[in-house]
């Protein structure tokens, strides 16, 4: 299993608890977990996630993760019938780029 950045865990925990995702909040979660927190990383991440729609992002992640299990059987209708609208694709690309950018912040 791939290691998930503890800073991202802190962000998701704060969001799930209905708290503001802030530098101070990220540092507090990290310290409560017994980890050392880098204030600079916490600040960069808190700024990077401002305005991110976590509910939509998590929904898309769950959809992508479930896609292989929902693959059509051989002889099913062509994939073109399930092609998303252009507007949805661009929104999905934006969210993927945002997620990639966050992942790149912490290697």
C-alpha cells in the first residue's frame, strides 16, 4: 500500500470534522497524532486547498476507484454511449489537476 502524506490526512480529518482547514488546524492534528509538523508545509497546503470542493473531489475519487469493478461485460454496448459531456470532462480534468498539484507538493 502506498504511503499517504500525513498532512493530507490532517486536511481530510479537519474537513470531515467540519472544521476550517487552516495552518494551525493542520499543525494541531499532526501534533495530536504524535508527528512533527512543518509550519511551512502546513501553510502551503492550507492555502492550496482553499476553495476546493472536497465533497465533489471525494465523490470523483470513489467513482474512479469503483470504475474497474463496474467495467462492462464483453459484447456490451460501445463505450461511446457512456461518454461524459464536454463540460463534465473539463471539470473532471480541473479536479484531477488540483489533486495532482497537491500530491506534487509533498512528493
